[in-house]
C-alpha cells in the first residue's frame, strides 16, 4: 500500500525546536501523525525533531529532548513546523531565519505551533498571510510585523502556511490537515482514540482572557464580565448588573464603550451566542433547549439573533459541524497545495517506522480503510 496523496511516499515533517518550546504542543502535533499511521496501517507520515546543531534542547517544562538532526544533516522535508514556547523573541537568530527561508525556497510547506509564528514572521514568511499564534503574543506579533494578518482563530491554513495557537490546538490543526489529505474517516478515528469530544475547525476562536486585555486597571469591568459569564441561562438585567458593582447604568456603559468598544448588552449577547455555538457543535441538544440554556425566551428569537451575529442560522451551524466527508474535494485540495522535496537515499531510519512496527500488536492497527487503496 502506498501514500497516493504524496506520490507514493510518506509526507516528511520536520519540527524545528526552539529553546523553551512547549512540550504539550509538540506532543499534540506528533501524536496525531503517529495515530494516523497506526489506524491506517500505513506509513503516511514521518517526522523529525531538529535544532541548529543537533544538540539537545530544553522544553519549557525542563524536559530535555535530543533531536534527530541538525541543519547540516537534516533530511529532505515536505513540511517544516516551528515549535515555539516561552520568550520566543529571544530564542532565535539569523541562522534560524536563513534556514527557514531556504526551506521555503525549496518548496517546503511552512508552519508553526504555539508562539512559533513569531519566528516565521521575523523571517518574512508570513507577510500577506493569515496566521494564528498564542494570545499572549498576538498583539506583539501584529505590532512588530504589520504585514502579517494576525487572527484570533485557533489555527489558520493559508495557501502553503499552517499556524496555530498553543496547548492542545496543534492536535486539531493536524487532524484537519489529515482530513484534507486522507479523509474524514481517518481524522475522526484519531479523535476518538484520543478521547476528543470533537475536532475543532478554523472557525473556532481562542478565548483571550479579558484580564490580559485590560490588566488589573479595570476591576469593575472584570467583575461585570465575570457576572455575565456566570449567568448565561438566567440573564441579569443591565440595571441589576450595574447595581451589583456599585456603578450607575451610564457609568457601566461608558466602561464597556471605552475598553470593549460595545455596549454591555451587546457584549452579554455575544457571550450567550458563543455558548450557544459550543452547544450546537458539541452536543445533540435541540435548538429549543439550547435557546433556553442561553437565556433566550423563544427559539425564533434565538435563531434571529444567531443569524444576525454569526452570519448563519443555528440549524446550518449544526449541519456544518456534523457533515460528512467529501473525499474528492479533500484530495484535490491536498494535491493542489502540496509541494514536495525528495528524501535522500542515505536518510537514517525513520522514527515513524519504529512506532508503526510497535503498533502492529494493537487491535486498532489498520482499522481505518483508506478509500481507493485496499479495495483495488
């Protein structure tokens, strides 16, 4: 069996580890690739960890990783993903930038996880591209690199760039990549193996803590928002909210307008609709029940507000969340976006082959049928 999407060979992905990279983000990305191989029973992906000189590098949790290669002996790669973490502005240099620019010129797809997008932006590889990064560095990246189209989305695919925030989000990004290349069935099976409630998509936003936006300078505003978040089903009246924090209605409205650029009622409505969106995508609750759970007096009123704010009716939102696989579309998009370089024949034995061999004793090995391969 062969990987037809990649011209008969596995896709080769290199993870460039920066000092103090976030371990959970790296593991989330790599584990998706490992499980894709296990469930398909094929070597769909191979992966390497890389540093400048091939010397060990420490993650933000203090665990040291010995990489597979340095820049001078790195095998040919189809994709390079920068794994960032703490103090990302201080852990890269011109050598990193030159190497990434060279990989891009050779046709590699370029990506980043956690704060790694900052290095890509510094290398000029995100100019004119949409990108996602951890909220902690979102404002700093946009300020330093105005030509980059920063997004608050969990992850972004833009032509031959793929970037995401931190934590477990790299798993979602990789699952969406796998779905694009090998179909809905495989990505869903991987999600089930990792006990994921659902695979988040590009429309999902990262929640930026309001305390990070406002600091500690507006405790009254933070208190009001906390009250709103704690009272989604039983909506508190505006006058009552103001009374709880010892403000007048007018003072409260001025705070929201100045710091959040909207009225308190509009902000509250948005919170309730975002909760509704989670319930639509993550549960089988009826639209009537979701409307009630989010403080709406009727289903029609809820649907009207949802369509106006989200640009789509609640019923269509749910349909999109559970729609099936369109394999021809996924395959065409994958082939169109793929740019590959050949692996050298002297490349060392792939780590992925060891993990695939170990997985052969698992009951799930080869349990997912990849359309067009085993039925020939």
